[in-house]
């Protein structure tokens, strides 16, 4: 049981990649990996703390390493060392953490499906090694080469077959280059996830190298890009799964829209319903209001400072929002995120079990203590 009285599942943590994992890429892809890393270094200039929490050991202006196959900066040990991660989870009050991989366009790396497949496979295997230090407490979502949906489905199948003790889902960017997620080419991915009964989660991706920009093309500061891309991308993805018909085709999918805040959801579902009521003929993939497809299948994550948790619980349902640590990103609240939520006077004892564990347990099919 978590140190603050509730069993806690972190529905969206980060890290879990052993140091130097990119060097494990098969030899035939090493020159492409060097090219890809150079692109990433150029894309992520000016990111506070190189994407990690800014503190005394990780300054705001940290530089990327010079080696052509080296990208990650030195930061908190738990990012790459699972033993240290368990210690950090205990300090924060987390019982189980679901870890998300880097979001650097691995899904379509260099626009080359075979290279993207190799990057995703290398990443997934390295992360499985990390998680297997404590497979009952560290869980993962798989990164897939979505540039080629057949290869993506194949990699999801492989991860669940070879590493099913630690993988509990898949992650995708909120759009894949020029394609929306409701593009029929992705049906093989959703069919595979539904058959395997594993979670599907969207997580940003609008700013990644090689991505076709969505909305953020008019902005050039990190503040604007980061603030806009996550919630607008999640709204885009919710549209695809509801109006776009993904849930109509695959009604048993459990879908998380991660790290995008939460206050926009009631407005967005209401607006989609209103538009469908007026012009349903322009939504031929569905036969009822969009919000009905989201109900019972869609989930969001919240960080501790978000004031909209009680509003969303009352306006839509308490069975939607999952706690997220966002460990160890530059804007996370480690090590106080669970404590901050536990001590909020606006969160009732009725809401807290859903927030801390029940909703994430449903999304990822994780057991809860008796």
C-alpha cells in the first residue's frame, strides 16, 4: 500500500531505458541511428533540462553529449537504473508505475519503415530488461513502427508474446505524419490491440522529428509548442476514436489520452455531440452521439496541480482520470506528487481510489489488492 494510505498506480511515468540503449541497434542500422540522433539533437535545442526535471544536478541549460550514438543527458539515476527507480517510487508513494518511452518520432524514424522497426524493437527489448528488475511494480507500453501499420501490429504482438509480464499496452503519437489515427490503414493495429486485450494510449508526438506539424506550425517557442501540442493533439485523437469511427469498429478498445491535462474533455465531448446532432450525415462512421463511444472506454491522466479533477468527476464521471507522476520530466512534481493530491481539500475520499488506482487498473488490466 502506498505510503499515504492509498494503493497508487502511476498511469504515466517516464524513463526505463538503460544507458546507451541506442548503441544496441543492429550493426546494419548504426549509420542511420547516428543520422537520427543528429536530427533529434537539432530538434530539441532549448528544451529545459534536456527534457528532464531542472534541479541542482540537472541544470536548465544542460548540453547533449557529443558522441554520435549518444543522446541522453546525465540525470536522476532512476531514469535508467531500475533499482534506483523503485527507491524513488517508494519515496513518492507509488506501488506500480506504467512507464512511457521517449517521444522522438521512433514510430517513423527517418521515414524508413525497416529502420523504425529496428529502433522500436531495440527500445522495447531494452526497456523490458529494465522492467524485469521488478516486473510486479514496473510496467511498460510498447513503442511501435506506426509508419508501417503491419509492422506495428507485428511488433505489438511480439512484445506481448515475449515480454507479456511487463507490457500492458501500446503508445502512439496523436497523429502519424500525414495520417490521422482513424485512417483505415491503422485498423490492423487496433484489431491486434483489441484481440490481445491490451491498452491503446496516445501521448503527444506533434513536435517529434519527422512529424507533420499539427497546429504548432505557427509557433516557434518551446513554451508555445509544449503547451499547445499535447491537449490539442489529444482532442484530435478523441475525435478520431469517436467521430472517426475507431471505437465503432473496435468497441472493446480501452484508450488513454495521456499527458494532455483534463479540463477540455467535457467541453470537447459536448461540442462533438452538438455538431453530430446537427449534421450526422457528415459522420458516417458512427450511429450515435460521440460521447457515448468514449463512455467507459476512454481515460485521461492528471498531474497534482490540475484544479479540474472535481469538475471532470462531476461533469462526466469519476471513472476517467488516472494519476500521473510525469517522472522525471522537466515540469514534474517529484517527489511530492502523490502527497500533493492526497492533501488537496477539494478531492473527496470517494474520488481518490478512482484517481489513484481503480481507473488505471481498468485501463491497463492491472490487479488491485484485495
